[in-house]
C-alpha cells in the first residue's frame, strides 16, 4: 500500500433534502440510509481502506460532528479529523487539509470525496482512483472523475472535455446545473460528463493552485503552518477560519485553472442527494414500492418510497409516487414530484415547530 496516498472525506453537510431523517444534529452521512448495516461515512471510509493506509484517511467535518465521527470511526486518530468551526463551503477545508497533509508528507497525492455517495462497483471505482493517483503523482494536474451520463439530468453540474484518443481528457469547462434543453445538447455532443465532486491531485499542485487563484485564502491559512498538527492548531483555526472566503473548490479553483483533467468513469454512481435518488438504489416489490425499516402491506399502491422506524407495521392504500418518511414524532408525506421542496419545507418546520425538528 502506497504511503503517499491520502484521502480527505468531506462530511460537513446537513443533507436537508433527506429531512426528517437527516437533521443538523444528525446529518445523513451518519445514517444507514440504505439499510446495509453501516452508515454512509463508514461505507466510504471502508471503501478507501483497501487502497489507502487507514492512518492517511482524513475526515473534514463541522466541529459539531467531531463526537459523531469518532463514535462511528473509532479506528481513526484525532489528528485525522479536520474540524471546521463554521461552514465556509469546500475550498477552505480542502486548503486546510492540504496544508496539514503537506506538513506531514510533501509527496502526498490526495483524493477528495464526499462521505455520502453510493458506488455500485467499488473495484472499478478503486481502479479509476489508482489511474488518477498515477497520473497526478507524475503531472502537475488537477484531476476529477467525471460520471458518464445516462440521462439529461438537470440536478448535476457538467464537465466538458476535449475529444481525444487518450483515456484521460483535458477539461474545457464546467457548467453548473444547466436546464433540460442544455443537458440534452450536452448528451448529444458526446463530450460532457456529470461532475461528482471527486477530485485527485498532488498536495503540491493543489497548494500552488490556491496560491494562484485564491491567494488571500492561501496567505490566511499559510500563517498557521507552524501550528498545524500541533496543540496550537485548534486555536489558530478558531480565530482565522471565519475570515476565509465562503467559496466552493469548483468556483474558486477548478473553473479558473488550466491544468484540469478528467477521466470518464462508470462505476454505478449516485449522489444520494434526495429521497428519489435513494429510491432508485433500493430493492422494490412488484409494484415498484421501496421500503426501509417497515413491514408493509401495499394495496393498490405503486412507485412509493417508504422509510420508518425498524419493524413498524404500515398499510398503504391507494398511493402512487409518494415519499413517506417517519422519524420518532415526525411524519413526512410528499409527492415525489415535489421532493425538491423538502429543503424549503424544513424552513416551515423550523418556524412552526422549532429547531428541535430540523
């Protein structure tokens, strides 16, 4: 196993579109959303362990989730948890992680990956990651894995690449969540991929990219170089993190850099961003109903997504294309066609019932 290989698992999001299961207190990455016996963050960590030394796998998360991370991943050391005192999007925590890793190993090659995605073919995924690592350790490159699209999905960002015979393509540009007409054009052109938010680079390349494209952020965080991986790190981060720009790695670096490459991949990926996307990955009955936790009788009902407390006995009569989710004393019933409203619904819940439920 290569000691220069590192991973940073991004685990700071709230996952509000999975309300009421996912809340600020216990976000979706800390749930067993698929009923597999492991939470999403546990599955992600385990996936990387077969390629990357476990001590080189870092978790970037909000400081409110430090105890959750340690409880669900007891095998990792405290130094492997990169804590954000507040949410500032992905660029700041990626830079902070890179500087910490660089101080430990300046020859590191790092994969950045979300903690809450579904990957069907894990061996194919790891083969793709190995390809990316080999490329990045030999080239000054910002590398991403682009998902081969199977539909004109408007919920994802798109990556346009330059046509070539090489398996690794030069990236032309990124497009953030285009409309349906545009996505159809993209698919017809044959040189667009879904942006899964999975990145690979050498620690030197990404730090140099911050110097070039986000110099103020780099200067701010570089002041802490003597503090990183020491007892004074926490205080430095607490004082300075809030001063950093609130910006994603996509907008801050990837869309500006000219050394961006992509590998088109197809390993059965799903971002598990909504109840509908989870529904697609669950086993279904003859009427295409999917259930988690419940013992269900479906009568004249089809294409429903049901999640309840374990062992709950439920009868569904005459429903089609609905999301039904129970969590303790909260019940959500929502048409699948309106699932994008769930994030907005949580604001109504907060106003009417208080922070306890969101």
